[in-house]
């Protein structure tokens, strides 16, 4: 929906982080956009704001940011670039429910915010999502696209006598069952988030309190962002030490997993790589060295202690 509302057309360029899920790029690729991949920050898997401006050309139409682990990109910097070149900003806020940048909700800063309620997210209903439209110029068209290209929403409000096909659209609505499940999750948003951040900090404090070690670093959360406890990850110095740790955990039946394959090196994504940076150092480094540890609502403090213990013991 964000891509339709942004009027993306073949030949348009859309700047997308390489270290993200395929949906971030697919939405725009489906409308014929050339995907211009941007790197991650050196200290954080999120989009490197500093790398964006040099990717802008006269054909650039939009910048897509992704707030990794629900930790904000520096949106003031992104919005300044967008303003300077008249670009649309879409926030992939799939990890970012109830997370904030300088007090503003993520997904509510760019022109559009895209949330996911996939089963892997903090708030979920199996499959589902939400678009936030933050610029009133798009409100009316968004309603129409959402209702399969008809003006049925205006009809439901009693503003017109019948509804018709008047624009592009598709079936973006969730089923009632999904919506009901999601509603119950949303009612418990605060409790879910509180529990997840508690578990996140339990991991963090245990690692931070253990002797300094040369093999991995902990997540960095900039001062301008909150932390919604979506992902607890370690960044290892080498792919080998990451794999060693992953295997040590797996031998104890603990599932620790890597995350994204950098899109610019994927079989489909690589076709977009041309004049721009063919090497995106940080995205490639996170692909090879980032390991996610178990984090879910029912996880116990004692589980975390055991996991941290195994990891610390395997560092020599
Ligand atoms: C999960 C995820 C998505 C996709 O969500 P769907 O609901 O499966 O479409 C998009 N972007 C990021 C960064 C994600 O983690």
C-alpha cells in the first residue's frame, strides 16, 4: 500500500537497506522500482543514515528505513535528506511496535509506517500488518486502496449511495479471526513489552557483568531511541566464533539463529546492484556475525542464566 500511495513507477529508484527482510524491498520492486541498497551502521544493524545522501539521484523517489530490533534510525537526519530532495520516507516498523524516537512513535515519523503482526513479532496474529499514514494528503486514497480500489469506506459512512471501482487496490484486510486475536494482543501490549524488555535487560546485565571478552559485542541503543525488547543479539568479531557459539547452544538444544542474508547478495537482489556500492561492508558483516538468542514472553530468568553461562564458557 505504501508503494502504491508513493506512486512508485518503473524507473524510480528507492533506497532500501540491504540488511532487512525481503518485504522491505519487494513492495517497491513489485511496482518496477530499481532498488538501491544502503549499508547498515557500523555500530548497529539499522540503516546507516550517513550513507544515504550519496545514493540519491534525480530518479530517487523514496527512502525506506528499517528500525532493526525496534531501535530507531536517526530520523531527524533521514527526514532532512528527504526534505532536501523531496523524497517520500517509508518506515519499515515491523520490529517497532510501541518504540519511540525522541518521544515520537516509530512508524509515525515518515510519510508512511509499515508494521507487521507476523508470528515472529512482539505483537502478533499469525499473519497481519498495519499501515500508518502520517500525511493527510494520502488519507483519502489510502482508504480506497485498502478497500480493493473502491470507495466503500465513504459508502459505510453514509457519504455516498453506492460504491464503485475508482482506483487501484487490493484485499489488504485481515480476517475477523486474525483481527480478534490481534485485538487481544494489543490489549496486553504494555505487559508483553514490559516482560520482553525485562528479559532483554536480564541478558544484557549478565553479559555486561561478565568479564570483558574479545569475541563479541552487545547491542548499542542510541540515546534517542527506546528499546522494545524485540531481539536480543550478539555481534561476534568473526563468523567462526559466531558459529562456534551457535553450535555450542544447539548441542544443548537451545536455538540461536542468525538473521538476514544481505539482500544485495541474494540471487534476486543482486540484479539491482550496479553503479552503487557493490560491497556493503556492515550489512555483510552482520549477516556473518550476528546471532539472535531466544527471547519470548514465557522465557524464564533461569533459562537466560543458563544460556549466558554456556556462551561465556565457550569463549576460550
Ligand atoms: C517481519 C518483517 C517484515 C514482513 O512482515 P510480513 O508481515 O511477513 O509481511 C518486513 N520487514 C521486516 C524488517 C520484518 O522483520
